[in-house]
C-alpha cells in the first residue's frame, strides 16, 4: 500500500509557488495577507492533483515589466527549482504573455499564473455540456491576448497543470480559430441562458419562490442542499466540487414549496473571465428571491471569505438581495461561546451543522419567515382591461391561476409585498 502511494506521489507534478505581495497594496482596501494567499494556492494546487514542494513570498514595491518580480528573485527561484526537481512554477498574480515567456526562458520549466490554475481545476471538474462550454470560453478569453504570432507556441497543450482543455476538447491554438470559437461558444451559451430563463419562469409561475445557495467554495453548500432536499449532490473536501447548478424542491413547515438551487462556489479574486462565462449558471443567483449565504465558520479566515463572496455578489448585482447568513460547520468549533455575538453581526443569521443536521429546523423557520415577509398571497378580481396587472403578476410574482370572466379577471398569486397595492384598485 505504502509503495503504491509513493509511486503515486512521484507521479504528481511538483509545483513551486511564487506569492507576489505588494508592499503598498495595489488593491487598496483588500486585507488578504500573502500567507492567506499562499495557503489557498496550496489548496488550488492539490485540487489540480499537484504537489507543492516549495514556495516563496516576494514583497515588491511594484511589478517589473520583464519578470513581474525582480531579477534577483528569479535567480533564487531557478536555484530552488533545480534542487527540488520542480515541474511547474505558479505565480499568484496574473502574468502577461511576455513575462511568462521570459520566466520560462530563465527557469526552464512551465510557468503559469493563479488564473490558469483555477481554469485548470474548472476544466477538470466540468462534466455537463454547458459547464464545459463555459470553461472553454473562459480559457480561450484568457489565452487570446497572450498569444504571439499564430499562437503555436503552446507546446505543452494537453499535458500538465494549467494546460488542460475542458473535458475531451483540445484547446485551439490558432488566433483566428480561437476568435471564431469564442463567438460560437458565446452564441451557444446565450441560447442556454434563454432556455434556462424560460424554465425558471415556468417554475416561478407554479408558485415556488427561488432560493439560491451561495458561498465560498467548500463552505458546505451542496451538503446543505442534500440535507434540505434529500438530493445526492456530490460533496467533497476540496475546492470547486460543484460547477453546474442544481435545483430541487424544498417543502417548508407551512407546506410552502420553494426551489432551492446549488451552484458554483466563489473565491477571493475569482478570475473575471470565469464570472463572465459562468453567467448562464450564475443567473440562478441573480434571479433568486432569497440567498442563503453559507459560511464555513470553522475556517480561521471566514470573515475575509465572507467579504470575498460579497464582492462577487456585487459583481453579479445581487448584493442587496434578502440574504440569510448560514454559519455552517459549528460542529468543528472547539467552543461555541462566541456564536451568539457572531450571529449579531449579520442582519439574519443561523448557526448550523449541515453535516450533523444540527439546527436545520431553525434554519427552515427563518427561511419561512423571510419568505412570508417578502411575498403576500393575493386573490383579487381586476377589470377585464387590466392586462397590465396580469403581466406584472407573471413578471414579478408567482402565479397560481388567472381566470378570465366576461367583465373581470381573477388573479391568484404570491406577489412581492411592495407590489400588492397595485392590485387592490380603488
Ligand atoms: N464538519 C463539517 N463538515 C462539513 C459540514 N458541511 C459540509 N462539510 C464538509 O465540507 C466539505 C465541503 O462540503 P461541500 O458541501 O462539498 O461544499 P460546497 O460549498 O458545496 O463546495 P464547492 O461545491 O466546492 O463550492 C465536505 O467534506 C463536507 O462533508 C459541517 O457542517 N460540518
Ligand atoms: Mg458544492
């Protein structure tokens, strides 16, 4: 057993991490430390099946054009990579095409950046047709501005960390063909988006409000979906286990039916291309009536992670949605004394353990109350010429039934409380 594990380890790609830390943080308010970035990068490498053999934190005044970091540091890396038999060097900051080439010329191994590493994990995890298309689009958009000439220099394509095509698809290497492929993928994804919105609309009109699970990757979103709906969504200790959205019906204590959706996890500085190309999947979040923001409260940096999720939500224009903060994994806490005051930091929060199914009843009750405050059931007769109200009911609410009579229309629906007044005509 030991032997075979040793052989397996030997086959793992050996990775050297370079964490770039600007003395004066170029991101201003961002308070992630270089050490936090290093820890997370290690997890990303593990998710790619690699093995971190060494690392270096480079504190810089600013980026240098040639190598991003200083020449002295590059020399040091060359030495350390030689000693450790490193296969791939991964930088924590995005590299320009020229910087990558200059570094590879010096270090003589493949050099990639964090974005490529994340794209690689997504490429490994994508299983659905939609997921694969989304990853490929993000990869190509990342690649296009980095190609020189005809782009044929991507010699390691198809092998090693950071060079994986999504699923079976080999990445295109010709600039013109890449541009064509990007257009085709965008078009195909657009039709996925409209298909999805149609389905969502139908679901909504059946009277079910939509709730979306959001949160940092590995926070326990899929575990919670499984507990609440009896699904069998794959869960795993690692980053980006879920890529595709999955929606399931959840029945609340008052018998109200809601649709609960699980989706891709977020991360600190999630590459913009990924958010863009995952629009189809992330629409589920944008269209939700309520968000359940799942937080792994046992993680030492959970506050930073919470903020990172908020930043992605802002990018998705969903930050102001009614949100219940689900402080998960309380079973892992050595002591729970601080939980009450922690809860007090958020407008609505519940402490649970999805794994041990602890406090799930309380969570369901908070969800029920939140929905009751958002929606009011109406059963009204409006004049026959008020088709505008029928349209509002369809667009903004959940329609149970619309009945047309000679002189009136009867509308039964659950409407956002802010719109109810429109239906009660004087
Ligand atoms: N101890 C403990 N572990 C939990 C709890 N909830 C989830 N986990 C574990 O945390 C890991 C991640 O859980 P997932 O449900 O896959 O997390 P996720 O948020 O869906 O992750 P991604 O899909 O990767 O974004 C798994 O190993 C779960 O078993 C909990 O309440 N307590
Ligand atoms: Mg998941």
